[in-house]
C-alpha cells in the first residue's frame, strides 16, 4: 500500500469518510477508546464520527455501555464497558508502577501500594466516592496517613495502577468533583480473560484501524512492553481491506484519536512542523486533515493556519465548514 492509500484507509476506518459509526459503543471499540483527558474533545471526536451527536453522559452514567478509565498510555479513555475485561487483562501486564523509580517519584513505598491494593476492594464498591472520600477510606483502612497527598493528587497517578487492574473506574461527577466506583460493582462481575488472548484481541483491533503498523508502534500506542507486542504480532493475522477513493477534509479537535495514532509518524503524515501538532505539556493541537494528511492547525474562531498552499477544492470544503485558511 502507498502512504496515500494507507491514510485514506485510516480515515475510512476512523468513521471520518462517508460511513458513520452506527452507535457510540462501536465507535469506541473501533478507535481503541475515545481519548477523554479533555471531555469536550471526546465529545467533539464522537460528534464528527456519528450521524447524530451521541449522549456520552447517558452512555456512561445511565446505560453504562461505556466506561471511563485510565487505559492506553495511562490516559483517560471511554471504552466499551463489555470490553473492559479485555483491557484489564492486557493492562495488568504493566510493571512500571512496581519499580523503585516510579514509587520514589510519586512519594509512595512498595508496602504502601500493596496495602492500597489489599484495602481497595473493601472500601470501594458501586456507590460513587469523591477523590477525598476515597483517600480517607483508604487511609482509614491502611493506617497510612501520609498517603493523603499522593492519593488526592490531581492527575491520579497513584490511582492509575488500580484502574489498570480493574479495581477502579470513573463514576458520575458530583458537581465539579470526580468520583470513582469499583467496575465489577458498577458494571457487573466478569470472568478473567487470558492475557495473551486479550493482547491479541487489542492488536487485531488496532491493526484494523491504525494499521499497517509494526509491533513497536503498537507497544508505544498502548504502552505495552515491546516483547509482549512482538509475540502478539507473531500470533495474529490481519487483513487490511481497501478504503473508498474519496476526498475528505476534516477539522479534528484537540487530542483526536486519529492525530494521537500518527504522532510517531508526523514527519511522514504532516506537512508542517511536529511542534505545531504535538505541543509542550502533552497538548495535541486541533488539526486540519486532508485525505488523512495533517495540513494545518486551527483554534476556536473563523480562521485556520495551513502549512502549505492547498487545492481549490480544499478551500471550498473549508469554507463549507465555516473556516477560512490563512
């Protein structure tokens, strides 16, 4: 496949072509999770890919068909609730959080983390708890008063290992406060999934949307140990169907899954500087996508910044989207 064919295929598989996602669960599964570090970006990414804007709040908190949790790369994603056991089986292979350097950086000891893991099933269930409430319950159960700072830290670093093992996920917000619940109490219990089968499933799904790719690329995208990714690539087979030959122009929101999926390939798929797309402090810019290539960036307002001159049909499409190139 040529690069042009690959990018057009990815656009199609991302539901950014003529085909729209039939429902938000199918969308979340196809994308390998909807990146949800910024809630408004998650909604915008879903809106682009569906005929009608989905009600993500309803899917999360009423229907419970989606679950919000720390997943790939340790960032918040919206995942299909029924797929959570697969993700947990794969994420449970992570061992970085058991290393001395990680523990020291986050101000906890291996003994404290072990005590948190033991205590959590007894203190967290299906009733949502705020971060402060959860921290208080864990401290009471473990006797580690010095855990209050690490447990209430805004980015939730100490809570992520618990999410990776299926012990914690987001609950419905309480005012401006986030809450947490135990997934098995919130969604229903599940049978454990075998680790290799889980990784194989996620590799197959990844290749179907982001492929072709090497195992190292999947390992970076997921944040999986490279040897596990390499073995999975040796076990699975994946067919890459051709994509429709259609021209497309899109304004992708910040942190869009498509952009995140090509961050390591920006030299090939972007006509502009990498720093314009992947900015400091982990910010991923809203981008102009033309047939799968990143051709500019945009911000709220009527104008965009194109990296190079575009054909007339691109300008016409941007005008139809209410944007003028600069």
